[in-house]
C-alpha cells in the first residue's frame, strides 16, 4: 500500500487546549483491511470514498482497524478531536513564564498521538496542513506559510505542501513567536524562532546553520531540498533536538547564546545544530525502512556533525571531543553482556525508545569514522553521494550504503561493517613480543573480565616512528614480522577496538609517548581504565600508566584522566591512596592551566572548568575556598560557575540560597548548573525540597533527570534515591514516556545506589519493572556487579 497524501484541517481551542480535525488520507493499493495507528483520539466519523465505515479500536496495539477491504485509489475521511497534554511527546503543551507554546515531538511513534496515520517510517507521504488559531497567535511548520485568512474571528493558516516524508518528521508549533532570519547563498531562508521575549540576540546559531548547510551541500553534492529551514526553541523538550524536516526543534540552551554561555556549551551548540542539519539529508531526504536501522540515521548525523564543525571551526578540535563524548561511552556500553548489536531487531515502540543509546549514536558514529579512515574520505564521499542520489525521497537499509561505498572502493566494506554491526561487542587485541615478532590475539572484550573467542574483520593500523601500515586482521591470531621502530596499534584511535600490551611493549610505549598524538595517548588512558575496571590490571599498574600520560600535559588526555579518576573516586569512596593521587593531580593541573587568558585555546577553558568542578567535589578545602566566590557568581567566568555553585552546595548546604539563584537566573544553562549543584547537597529534607521544585515545575520537567542522575552519584544522597527510586522512575516515565529516558536513569543510578544494597536491589527492581526500562535494569545491575567486584579487588 502507498500513502499519497495526508490533508489536515485543524481547529485549535487554546483555552481548553484541545483541537478538532478533519483528516483526508489519500492512498492506493489493495488491502484486506486498513489499519491506522491512533492514540487518544475521539473519532466522530470515518468514511471511505464517501461511505461511512465502522471501525474497531485496539488500545494495547495503538491501532484502529477499518471495516471492509481497500481497493485501488482510496480517500479516507476522519473527523476527530484530540487533547493537548503537558507531556513531552506527541502534540503537547509547553509553558513559559509569560504564556504557552503548543509543539510536537513525533520520533519515534508520537505522530499517532496527533492524528490517525500509518506511523511507520517506510510509509512516506506528502502533508497539507491548514490550521485555525486565535488571531494573535503565530504558527510554524515544516514548510513556509502559503496563505493567511481571517475566518470567524480566528486566523486560518495554510502551509505549503511538504515533499514525501515519514510521519515522525512532521512538525507543528503554535504560540507567540519572535523570529529572525539569515539567507543562504541561493536565497533560501534560515529562521531562528523562539517564544516571544526568549529569542537570543546572538547570530551564532544562524551562522552555524548557514555554514553547516553550505558544508553539507558541498560534501553531499545535493542542494538543501526545502524552501526554508527553521531552528525552533522549545521551552520544555525531552530530546536535546529533533530533525523535523525544515523545522528543527531544540532545547532553549542550544539556541539561546549570551554572555553566560560557557565555552563547552558553545561548542555543543555547534555540534547539535550541525547534527540535526545532517539529518535533513540523511534521515529526512533518505529515510530508514524500519527502526532496526535507526543507528544509521543517528550515527551518520553524529559522525557528519563532527566532520562539519571540525572543518568550519578547526580550533574546536572536534574529533578529539568525538573520542571523549562518543567513542568512550560506546566502548563502555558495548563491553557489557547486556549490550545489543548496532543493527537490532525492533518490534514494539518500547524497543525503539530503548535503542536511542550510546550504541546507536556513539558506536555507530565510531564505526563510520573507522570506515571513513579505511576507505579514505574521497571514496567515502563518492559512495555516499551515489547512495543519497539513488534513494532520495525514498527509504533505504544500512546494507544499501555499504554496497555503494564498496562499489567505489574495491575494499571489503560490507564484510568489515557486518562483523561490527550485526553482533554486540568489539575486539580487544592482546599484543606481545615473541621471538622478536609482534604476536596479536583478538577476543571479545567484556567489562566484567570475561573473554569470548570471537573473530572480527578489523581494519588494523600499526604506527611506526616514520610510517603507518594498514591491514585486515581477520584471524584469531596474527604475527607481524616488522617490529623495528614500532610504536603502537590503532593510529589516532580510528579503530573500534582496545589494545592490551605486554609489559615489554607497554614499557616501550611509555618511553615513546612524545612521538604519539594526543588521540593515541587518549586511547591508552581509556583502554587501561577499562582494563582496571575489568580486572585485567590492578590499581597500582593503572596509576603508573596515568602518571606517565599526565606528565605529557596534553589537554584532551588530561580531560580523559580527570574524568576517569573522578568516577573511580565515586566508586572506591574509601580508597585513600586513590583519593590523594587524584587530588594532587587535579591541583597540579589547575595550577598549570592558570587563570583564563584572552583568546585562549577553547579546550583549555573547558578543561579548567571541568577540573575545578571535580576538585570541588573531591577536595573539601578547595571547595571551601572557591565557595566564597558565590556572591560574584553572575560576573564570573561561565566555565567556572558550575564548580563554585557545587562547592557552595557542599560547604554551605544552603537549599534556600540555591533556590533563590535558580529563580534569579534567566539563562537555561545557569539554571541547569544550579540544579546540578543541588544534587550535591546533603540531608533528606534538602532532597525533598528539590523534588517539590520538580513536582511544581519550578525545575523544568526536561531538567529533572539531571538532578536524579547526579544525586545518585553523590554518596550523601544515594540512600534517599534508593528509598524513593520507584516514585522517581514512575514520575520520569509519566513525563518522558516513549523516549527511553527512564531506562537511562535506571542504568546510571543503579550502579551507585545499589552499592550498599547488593542483596536487595535486584528484588526491588523486579517489583517496579515495566517494558520500557527493562534494558536499563539489566545494564544497571551489570555495572553494579562490576563496580562491586572492583571494590572487592581494591581491598585485597
């Protein structure tokens, strides 16, 4: 069956927050029955080719089944009403201090909460949308406004017809909006849209968008296909951003740039905007057939956004951040027994929500980086262009992309890809010197210390002092004859695998650190942290490696080390040696970084703020010192505000003071820093006070997760989170249903709050399990077991 068009006429009541709709669906094909997805609609009339038809509703399946068969070209007319709730999925109400915004979020299966439809990405159609709204309101959708009329004292807004696209990419926003624009080279308009009074004065988001579109048009060799592109600021939003075609939505923090915007958030803004714009080609123009290829959508946008921003802003050093922000989390998550393949079987909406994770984004993006390096960027680009041209306005599968890249490369692209995407996990290579030769053995790496004999087709790189050698490692073992001036495996960490070196090779590696890139050193630190967690090395061996790497004073390496030591201290809370080592190292790094200088390197600013924040949590004396700066919080460096607020929370334990600051700050980023600081308060009364702020929406629903995940890591707050965990998760699920966020909170919190309840937490989780958090429970319990084993080993 082919859906040709959805024609929607919607009349909105913004006092009751309801709407009525007359919907015409034009389709063709022969079907024994027509099944539409629908949730929460009151259907008053349904007709097929003008004849009234009966229908049955199946709420559990989220379906309505229309009586009778469907033949040839058919028009289905449906009159129905719908409600606009304050949830963060489907069509929903987002309030601001001065009013409201009606907005939509349909990925993955929210369109069925807006209109009855075939809510499946492979059923593309055009959309004609006309709405009636109060005269003073504005509206924005995927396409430009075609006409505006006054009818019965209301405003009728008709939008131009969309191109063929999937239901999850449809968008509608209604409210009082401010808008400013910038023109592309061909005259098409990019708009920045926000609720009235909340539009940023900075042109930075528009500049990023214009440059990114120009980059993609050149890289893909396909012009941006729609007549306009709007970047829309949404005051309450579950996702960070959403790639609705021509009408991308964002949390306010990603579009509201001012003097309080920190360096790290400014870099994130560039990445997020570039990510969503990459989707306009890869995801919107060409769309996956089904959600089992979601990873290709997200991993491609992830990889391309870093590539775009790295080209446009070289000083951001984006691919170093890619390793820290994307590859690291993917390597961690994919080392669990409870990981899943990149390409995973998806059957239900709950399955879809739980695979928006570090595997779909981080592992997928890292595999694309590996393939890009393997075939070269020119070949990758040619294959990509052929793929996009062949499937534009259609649906495709991941295997289609490998076919096109393989055709222009003459390399075993499909075989390499399938060995990494069709099964969970990844290899670690055991490297040693035997009889003067390099012996390599590959196995699957597990964070719990176990191994499994699995063979991948690895695009292996060997780094020598004056050259790089590439080959395919597709056996369980391999001998490399040439060891003269050998430095390390995995040049610049382009490959998705770990390397454990023998003592002899590790000693040589440490002696030659100055000959290696920052990314090489990052890989050593990240690998050896995982080898510590898994029990392959002990804490003393790990700290020796970290000390050598730290002495190199490389910014991205120091960022990685600071993050690893911070988490280790939250797990091994009573390990005095580790604590002293960490505090001394962080203090030395802060001294080395010094005070902020004008026009200093961006990653230096980010590192200073990050180390200061972690030191405030780990060192009481440092926290007491910087907490005194709280009265100057609004005038101080935005990169250091989080550390001062957190230090104030720890030293003063002043909920009322933080509450006042939360209300006084206008910038979303500053508010989030206050919420994060609140998670480091102590005392159940304070945690109850924060929970009340969440319940009465003084803390945005979208930001509540930040408090609970951070509080679960705070040793002082873990017992409160444990005792109230059921209510917390049910509350999150109520707001974020369909997003997978509840599952991710479970995954992050359980390994910490369960450390004092090893015998009871599994039973507690069984009592609260529902399908959308099942994966989070399994992963959380596995991390908990791994951390518990680490604690036991550290006491020996």
